[in-house]
C-alpha cells in the first residue's frame, strides 16, 4: 500500500486502518508530502512502486519517501500526482474573493456561540440573517449563500468560503466559475501572495473582534499547499465551538485548487487545540 501523508482525498488514517486490517502481510509505504496519488509524486515513490511490481518483493515496514518541493514555474495542476504545467496560452492562475465585512464578522461570531450539533437552531438563525439556499447553478449540495454572496457549506461543521486560488482556461477548466458568482470578483494572473493576503485580512478582521487567536500556525515549504507557498491557520475558541480561518483543498475541482474558509465546529472545552495536520484534514 502507498499513501501520501497529506492526501486531501484519501486520508492517511484510512491507509493505516486498512493496513492494520490486512495484517502482517501488508506494508504501508508513505510519501511524506501532499497529493492524491503517489506514483508521480517523486522519483523515490515511483522507484519503490516500480521495484515492487517488477520483483514482487515488499519494501520494509515503515519505509517512506521525503516530500519533494514543487519545481519553479506556474502553479502545478492537480498537485504532485499530475505535474504538467500548462502554458500561459492555455490557462492562467486566478484568485477570486468575496470580502469579509464587519457585518459578516458579527454574524459568524454569533453563529459560533450556537450549539452546532442542533442544525435546526443554527440553520434557523442563518436564515434569519438573510442566508438563503444556493440556486441550481451551484454544483455543491447543502450550500447556503450569505446576503453578500459567501458560500456556506453545512455538514458536521460549518465552512464558509471567502476566497479561491485556482486556474482557468484551456480545455479542462474553461470558465472562471468563481469569478462569475454574485458578490465575488476575480483577478487574473494573481499568485499565491494575493490569495494569502485575503486570508491575512480575514484573520485580522476576526482578531479585531475576538482578540488574538489562541493558535496561529504557518506551514512552510509547499508540501501541503499546491505549488510554492505556505498555509496559515488561526483558531479561536467560541463557547463550545472552534473557529478556524485558513486554506484547504477545494472539493469541486477534486482537490486541484485551494479555498480559504471560515470553519466552525464543536470542540470540548478541556480539549487542546488541534495540530496543523488536523486543521488541514
């Protein structure tokens, strides 16, 4: 078995659980970087898989391959498993944003005080605030839209999307979907620094309201983020919930792109705050 330590689609804990169920005859080989699909992630991972397919000899238990820094140039599409960099004629990097305003900050802080386990209460409050069902043009289910246009995904927790880092153009992703949404604007040829600026601005807005975050973590090195760059997450306790601001892999594109979200989920008062790896997953 082969799995990335930071796989956005098939979590590493899934791989360890399956390996445990298979027993002593199973070997889990780990690529210690980011990506869904490991064969093309690095020469080390590819060589390990090739050696097993040719010789049928298992690698040693606990073997792993180090993360590989993405090569310089345009943002790599679909992560380390698919590293073809499209030319500027085919596509361009974009950043789309629906700004975090003071009224939205107040709404989110109020929602963070509610018992999110009781979605009837939470959803009623969201609708009272003017949040409504997304129309049929939105491809994701269980989505509400704020009065300003932010997308709010409901599930085990609330995730409110306010910025996206993605590419558009070429045959694979022809249209600038995020830039066409009401309340959103997009910028062509915008890099990660622009995307990160929106995350920093959101953290600053909530810091003014809630005070300094209890945890403010930045992961450097480009092994979690797509392409070169870093991921920053800031977290506050709000009643029985945890409020986190930061990036994550975006599901609509099958985790090719990134989005910045405000996340609210339950946490026990006595529990320590999660580590960065838990924020990412």
